[in-house]
């Protein structure tokens, strides 16, 4: 469930879970999130929740509403976005909106899969998570390209080929490893029971 963590000068002053379709923020006491500060308008902003998505809308406030340092009128919030109203900062937490194995793990087909890549390799395979909160979960590699990892930290792609599966680094602040050896810039073929580690999560490649 999405929640807001309100802080000022680095000190957390309140937390609030978003349970309503519309949550208001402002200086007046009838708001759902009350921030008693003269830099905050009486009715400053509103949070609109639709399913797992949350939009923030500035309600023509005097000093404006900022998301990650940029003034916004209305914007879809992403996990870990920072909202600024006056001197207060509000951290938006919505881990369940991230797709994949665990709260911030993605494993999905790539939208940029090469249409010319053969999609019928020898044998089927899956990725099994063996560490972290999602340990035990499995995803069968049924698409031509499956992307795994955490955006902004470490992302790799697993591509089906006629003779097997290849893993390649897409982006990496912390370089992924294959059997404890750093993955290079060139794709590497995967073998049964190979261990991939991305962003602190270990995964096993299994031929089935």
C-alpha cells in the first residue's frame, strides 16, 4: 500500500498510508496530511490514487509543489519520489507498484527484442530467485528477451538463441556477476545451474 513519509530538515515527523482515492495535503486542519507551516497553502495539493498508480496535483498553491526538485501541476508519482512543499519533504513509497520478483526487482520481456532473433532454442529454461525476500520464485523464459534486475542499479538481459541462452549487461552501477565473476560488455552463454547476482539478489539459471 502506498505511503507518505513527511520530514523536515531530515527528521521524520509523520507517516501516512494512502487508503483513500483522494488524499489532500495542506495547512488547514481538515486536510488528510496537515503541514502547519506558513509556506504551505491551506489546500496545497491532492493525491489521487487509481489502482496502484498515484498522481499528485498542485491545487494552485502559493509556493508550488515540487517533485524531485521540479515544479509540477500534475504528475504520476514513482516509488522513492520526493515531494517538496515549503520546507517539508515527503517521500513517496509504493514498492508494490514495481513489477517482478521482489519489491524492486524487474523480470519482464523486453520491448526492444530483436525480431530477427530465433525464438526456438534447444530446451526450455527458467530463472529461479535463490536469495532475498523473493527466494523460491521462478519465471520461465518464454520470451525472446527477458530483462532482470533493478533499474538504476543493475539490469541484465537474457536472450533466447537457437543454441541456448545468453546474458548481457544492460546497465550497471554495481556490475552483475556470473558465478562470482563480473559480467563483461559482451553477451555470455548460460549453462545449467549458473548463478547470476544482480543488485544483491542471487538467481539460478535452470534448464528444464
